[in-house]
C-alpha cells in the first residue's frame, strides 16, 4: 500500500485535502443541478399510456430499479420482497410494496399513485392481479419490463388470470432512449464533475501508487465536486490490456500506461469517461496506439447522422482499425468490445453502438464513444467521451482528449 505521506501529498495536489482544506476544497458543480420533477414524470407516463393504448396493451409491470425511478421517482432495491409498479394504460400508477416499507417508499414517490401494501404472509402478485381487475383489466396483454425477475412473472401466471404476458422492452426503450432537456442537463453536470475530478487526479499521480490509491483519489475528488461515484476503475501497465481489469497488482512507474474509466451520478443520471496516458515519456508504440484510438473516436462521431442504424457507427470504426492492421473483427490485438453504449439513468442502456443494433439514430439519444485497442501482455488504450445526438449532428458532453501528454 502507498504510504500515508504520499497519499496525503496526492490529495493535496488534487486540491481535495490539506491544512487549508476548507478554503481550497473545490466547489460542488452539482449545487444548482435540478432533479427531474413530478410534471416530467407524469408526462413520461402519459407517453407510455399512449403507446400502450395504440398497441392494445393493458399495463406495464415494472420492478425496483432505474425504470421504476424513471416513471415514479421511487428509488428502491430488489430483494426477496417485491416492490413494483403497475402502470396501466389508463388511470394512475399502482405501487405494490411491503407494508412495513411503505413509509420509506413514499419518501421518493413523486407522483399520485394507488399504493397497495402487502404483509409478510400475503401474496404481492395477487395484489397486482387484483389491481388490474379493479381498473377493468380482467384480461389482456401485460407488458413485463426487462428487469422484472422470473419468480414474479411465474407467480403472476400461477394466479390463473387471463393475461398474455409480453416483453415491455419496446415500450421502455421508446420512452427512455430519447432524453429530455432536463435529462441532458443532469448528464452534462455529471460529465463535468468526472472530467474535473480526472484532471485533479491526473496532476496528483506519483510513482509507487497502486490502482486502489488512484481510485480512492478519484472517489474523493468526485464527492468533493458534488457527484456520487459509480465506478473509478484504474488499470496500470499490462493490466490496461484487460478492458474491465485484472487481479494483477500493478504500481505506477516510469513508462506506465495509466487507464482510468470513471463515472458518477447526479440526481440519477450518469457519466462515463475514460482517459489513457503514460507516466513519463511515451514510447513510439504507445503514442501510435493512442493516436489510432483518438482517430477511432473521431470516426464514430463523423459517422453519426440522423436515421442511420446505430450499428453502422461500430462498423465504420472497426473498418478503420482493420485497415490499420488491428483485428480483424473482435480479435486481439484490436477492439474486442462494441464501440459504445447508450447511457442515461443506467451506465449501460440501449441502444448500443454494435453491428447488430439496427436502431435508427435519433435526436436525444445518448451514447459513449470508446473504441479502445488492447495488446495482451503489453498495454491497452481506451479513450471515452459521451455525446448526444441533435438534429445538427452529435454533440459531446466533454471535449475529446487532446494528446497523450495532455489527455484531459
């Protein structure tokens, strides 16, 4: 582990600790960020209901998670005890939750809803069926949100109700894929925080630091700036060739590749930024790979046009890499993962920048742009910035890295 002296020196260099911490601590960038209000959540439900009515769907069942928060504001976790929402094609939402959890669930509930608590000896799925019948839906098609667990679906079937259970993925995508101005504003703040924290940490790194030491610095800086850390992955040296890390213990030394992939949340909306650089003087190979990845990012943005399949962005980047001698396809050394992913309330959400995704690119969609290159046994380089589509083309939340010497 790094010594306390070196760790505190790093914190002070990052501007997040020291004798005059109260005076030098960075100001929160999230202080004026406005959370999503009840009116916007009701507008989302109204859109959902219009889609369900047009498709002859009686209701959407949503369990705890980001989609429950998206429509109702309820922030809850999954356990063996079911907390779920029934969003009918007409009328107010219905919330089913354990009776002893009802006061806590109501703390984040932002809309008018029919809350139906259940006690420990009761069957929550029976309450769901009864709620649908009370709304006049004794039969019909019930859409199941993708994160609803199988045991709940199975219990619904056991109720003997005359419902056809179908996937709710299309309904959820139709609502969540297109971000509103309020959502984009929160994502901008989250990205601003992450990039600012990365800049502070970049200046604080010293020889001998481990991945854990640097990650701790990143979390400290993110919290000081007003963000809730979601992940602060730090890959050093040969471990940087593993896109999601390695158990190999690595420390910073002259010539180390440092790959940081970090994100935070602001009022439920996430950032995701990666930066790679070399501690000391980059080798010619490190520089060449870094510049190739930077060009891959640029090609992704140049390919993004309204109406094109999002997978064509991945195709364009992969074609460039293959022409430069990487791959082919997903082979190493090369790009073994997709070019990017959708982002919003979840760090990864649809649509995805991968060949098989034919979703037409539309204004309001948000993505990461991260076409990394990896050489097992040597190093990997990943640069990642998030962007949203507009009628005039893609718009970055953060500027692309400038150079391997000045990555932030």
